[in-house]
């Protein structure tokens, strides 16, 4: 699973949620409430997707990027 998200430190969403799907990239678009500092946005992504998908997930690639590849544990 891949995703791209709004985890920019200058902008935060009011809530963490899936906002759409990018057909070109075959990736989900996710808005993140947490700021991208001190790994908070990454932890929010993992927590949100684990709860939403009811499966344990981890970030396989993209820890310092807006685009991430998520794997199931």
C-alpha cells in the first residue's frame, strides 16, 4: 500500500482522515492532524491506518517524505 499525505510542518489538518485516491500514483491521499516534527506525523499515520484497517502496519519507506509505502506487519 502506498500513500501520500499532508504532513507538512507548515500545515496540519483538523483531523486525520483519508481524503481520496490518486489513480496515477495508485496511492491513498491522507490528511494528518499531527505536525511533521519529532516523528509525530509518522506515528499518527501508523496509528490511524492500524485502527482504520484493523491490521498492524508499519512505514516501509518514506519516513522523511510526504510519500510513504506502508506494509502490513
